[in-house]
C-alpha cells in the first residue's frame, strides 16, 4: 500500500481503521523479520509503514474522542 494521506484516512470508519492498524502492525513485524534474516535491505520501508501507522492511530484516537463526547 502506498502511504495514505490523512484526508483518505479520515474517510474510513473506526472498524476499518482498526483493521488497517492491525494489518500495518503485522506488516511491520514481517518486514523487521525479513531485515533480520537479510532478505530485505531497504529499511526505509519500515520507517514509512511506522509513519502510516502513527498517522492512522492519531486519526483513530481523534474519532474515538469525538464519539465519546
């Protein structure tokens, strides 16, 4: 997946964002494993995925706070 823009993330529902966060976490873990084994050499991919995850979690927390109020 190409890096999602914040505008695109805000269009997702809370359930979709939660699923996407879980998928990104699994992807990051897999990339780290591949880097450790030497199968993957481009470590920038992990950094980009982590940024996507952080973006997603930020918007998710904003939406959850709005739902509570």
